[in-house]
């Protein structure tokens, strides 16, 4: 089947739906979009109508309803589904259903088996260790025995003391938990047993599983990522460099990303180039081992001493793919579109180039512009946007679903993400200067109930620009 014979159902909303739509148009593909009542005035709906007409739009009650999405696919004649990020993007059951149903379609993402294998953090840790990939010290399986758990905790305290880590800490985590639930810190081995019992009992009540993980608590680290792309059957696997996502909200949600992961011109306490090379090689080795076959991200912790530890693998396209694309050149050509590449190889085309064909130039920053109050623990702001504009520059790409020609009520049903601004510069000084110029040139005005002025994170992003890639 020729790639241009496919029709792609975009099973997402907002900015990522727009970018998938634009990538489809670039590849000559038909597409169909979905939207909910709350998103009726979203930019992704307006662009779908502009590019594909009313026949490209289907209203649904929820982006979380797989049955509705399948019904839209059948009604529209879609032959592939792109899940974007969030929603069903890392749900292996959904991916399996897409390809195995009576009218099977292509799932534009890794195979469901890969999603299942790497979506399990315990399994990912065990796999990594089997390949010699460094992971956070601690258990790689649930522990049910109290004596075994206490013995491991003692070894982790001793390890940290031997490595001159001040104020050592151990994490006790419900193995079946998620989203930060069922996690406690232990700073004294004498307190371990009581905390272990508390977490175990909590896990039994909440998750019907008493299994507990014991890990070293890593503090004072940078959060790095490696962007991987692999075609079907893992015939070709390449990386699109690294990025640093250490500037986050109090809830550990990313707010600013930088590529590459460390500043080539800065002197660190460790060999930064070697660390980047090591985490890239480890990520590629794992991708090849599991026969990874689409876009994916390997997430890492790097300590102040330069020790890297794999955290997890995200089996989907990520919000920050654009900042990696900003510095990447395929055969010297600017304008890499990782989403378009993801779609192309997801539909069966070969990658068509090797690692030696990819080069990197300059530095990039991605700013996440959000309606929130950073001074109040990043509380989301709700209200109407009356004005949103910015100055176009050749070194800037801005992605947004917020309409520019009309007022826009921010839907309360979703995170108040407004836009992504991606800035390129030849080095750190230039990219920071341009980043500040971009932020200061934004006009973003609105009001909430009772006329309360709009809250955004623009000032926070300006202040944090000075801290980029500092350790």
C-alpha cells in the first residue's frame, strides 16, 4: 500500500493535533480530526476545517473513549491512527486493538508488544540491567519480605555513605502505584521497618498488591532525554541527540527544555561529552534489543558527579520533540520534522538514512507557555484570552491551538497549555538572548471571573532562562 493511500485519524487535540495535521499535509496524506464540545473553538478544529473541510471533522464526547474513536475511524474510512501524546499513546491494549480488530488499521507508534514491555517500569529496569545499562540503585522487582527489604535498605544506606553522599535517603515505593502515590522517604535505617509496613499496608489497600520497591533517593540531578527514531522491524535505528528538561514546576512538570543536554562550551565537574555519548549509546542498545520501531524517548537522571541512571522509556512522541528537531540536520538540511518522520516510518516506509547522515548545529530552547500562577504552586488559571500575539522571527517556531483572531475560553477539562515556543541560536549566549527577546515580545492578555487579570508563566520562563544548563 502506497503511503499516500492512507487516511490518518488524529486521536488527539490542540497543539499536537495541529502538528500531526501539518505533517500529514506535508506527506500528502488525508486525515480526519476529532473534537469535543469544549474544544469547538480550538485552533485544531479551525485548521482541520480549513485544510480538509467539514468531512475531516467528527465531534465526540470524550478523547478517552476508544469505542468512539473506532466508530469515527470506520465512518471516515481511516486506515491509520496517530494517538499524539497522552490519552491512548502509551496504552498497549489500544494499540493492539487498532491492528487486531476486524477492520485492522495501522497504529502510528511502536508495536503494542514494545509498548507493553517498556511501559512496565520494573520490567524496563530489569531489562536495562541485563544489558549493562545503569539504573537507580535498588530493587528491580517487588519485595514482599520485610527482612529482605530491610537488608537491601541497609546496603543502600551503606553505598551512599561510602560514596560520601551527605544525608543519604532511601525511597520506599508501592510497586503497583503511580503518579507519586505510595512513596515515602527514609532518612534513618532505624525508621525503615515502620515506614515499610505503612507503605506495604497502603499498597494492599489501594492497589491490592503488597509489593514494595526499595531504591536510593537521587537528589541534585539533571533530567536528560535521548530522542530515538527507528523504522518498522528495527531495520534502522538512529538518535536525534539529547535534551535537558531539568527546569520544572513544583509538581515536576517540564516547563523549559534545551538541546543538546549539556552546553558544549561549559566546563562541568565531569566529562559532559562522554556522559551524553554514554546515555545515547545505552539508549540505542536497548532500542535495538527490543526491536523498537517508531519514535521514543529514553529518560535519564545525571547526578552532579556525572553518574547517569535510566529512569524510564516513553513509547510515544513527546511534547519536546521540536527542540531536538531544531538542532538536527539530515544530510545537512534544516527543517527536520520528527512527527512527519514518525508518521512516515509508522506507515511502513524505510528510514532512508543512517546516523552518519544526521548532524547537529547550534542550540535550541523550548518554552512551554501556560496559563498558570507559578507563585501559587503553578495553580492553573481559568478564564478568557482576549489577545495573544508574538513577533515572527526566522529563528522561532511557535505551535499553538489558541486562535489569534478571536477571544478564546480556556477549557477547564484539560491542562491550560497555550503554546510552545522553540528558539534556535548558534550558541548558548545567542539562544538565551533570542529566547528573552521572544518572551518579552509576547502579548498575552485576558481575564477571569470578576475581571481577575490573566496569570501566565511568562515571567517564570524569563527568570529561568538565566539558569539554562547550569548544574
